């Protein structure tokens, strides 16, 4: 390569460097990607970095767990139903809690916690029992999903009651219903249809705990 050609390449290199510097394009390995037009084209489809999108920090809609009328207790009798003197045992729901979390597709994952007890009646005996608990997600009169848990409960010898608790998770509410749905817990089989809902205020918290009042019973303490 002769001297004149070398000087020509040198002048071309200086001109290219000046052009890149004027356009804001870095030429060294320490250049930030935000200032590299070529990299921005590859990553964002344009010459500039798009503004960052704000995170969705709003809490998910998480309604209070409802227990329908007659769904908080079930009884077992040795004789005529409703006769307190022939009551074997009664299953009741105690405390309820729920937690809701947003999923990436806009749906909501609901977790429900249930506590309850089995109380022996006048003719009841200690032993193993079963508490059938139904958990439903509903939109209006439509049951979106429903699960039944048959929870084993033990009343020890010499005791009059036994406690149970469990958590049911991954109850997914579709994105289209994520702002208008109900959570229902009851003892026994879940209903297929429900009456129209009453209007309610949106829940602010994504977690909650409630206590269900135990119904009156003629069982001996």
C-alpha cells in the first residue's frame, strides 16, 4: 500500500468516526445500548428507546367469601331430623379467608382457607367423621368452577368436638370475569344455579379473613 492510499484510508476513518459521533452512535465497547441506533433498531424496531410502561400495581378484585343461607352447618340424626335429642353430630364452618393474585393473562388466581368443627350431639360418639365442603366461583347465576373437599375430622375419645382446616388454591377466574365474580363456600354439594346477586362494593384488599357465626344447636356441650 503506498503512502497516498494509506492517508486516504486514514482520512476516511476519521470522517466515519466524526459522523458516528455526531449521530450519537457509540463506537467503543462501553457505549450504552440506549444510544446505539443500530441496536435500537434490532431491539425496538425504531431508532429510539420506547418509554417504559408503568407496572400494574392495582390490587386484584377479591370479593368477601359468602356462605349461603343454610350452608354453614349440616346435621346427622339417629332418629327424626330436627329432633335435638337424637342428634348424632353437627358440622359447622368457622373462619374463612381468601387471597387473590393477578396472572399475566389478566385472569385471577384465588386461594380460599376454611376452618370448621364437628360437634357431637346427645347420642353422638367419638370417632372419624367427614366434612363435605364445597367451594365455588360464580358470575351471576353461572357457576364458573366448583370443587368439593371431603375433609376427614377426628373427635378423640373423651372429647366433644374435632376441628378441621384446609386451603384450596389455584381457583382461576377467567380474565373476562376478573372484575365481577363471587366466592362461595358451603357445606354439602355445590348448587348448579344461584339467585341474582346483590350489588356490593369492590373489595380493596387482596387478602381477608372472616368468621362465620355458628348456628344454634341443641347438641350437648
